[in-house]
C-alpha cells in the first residue's frame, strides 16, 4: 500500500466506509509509516476544528432565532 492509498483510506475511514480487509491493511501501513500517522493526527485535528466551527455557526444561528423570537414577542405584546 502506498501512502497515497493509505491517506485515501483514512479519509474514507472517517466516513465509516472501510471494509474490514481495508482497515487491516491500513493499520499495517500505519504501523510502519510515521508520515501517515502524522497525517492521521492532522486529519483528526482538522476534523475537530471543522466540527467546532460548525458548532459556533449553529450557535450564531440559534442566537439569531432567539433574537427574532424576542423581537416578535415584543412587537406582538398587547
Ligand atoms: Zn504512509
């Protein structure tokens, strides 16, 4: 397995789309390839950063909804 193969398998593993034989071959490659281990850790950090960014975006969206609801309540208060 080349590093390119391993890295494409790593991406697919994140999506949970790896066959058992592929996962085993990947683990074997990772055991002897520090470069791909570094890539794995980078991928994990990048993925967490994206999740965090999405969480912030969702919070901002939620805040906008709450504000809109508050304004609606104020506008319709009798
Ligand atoms: Zn490699």
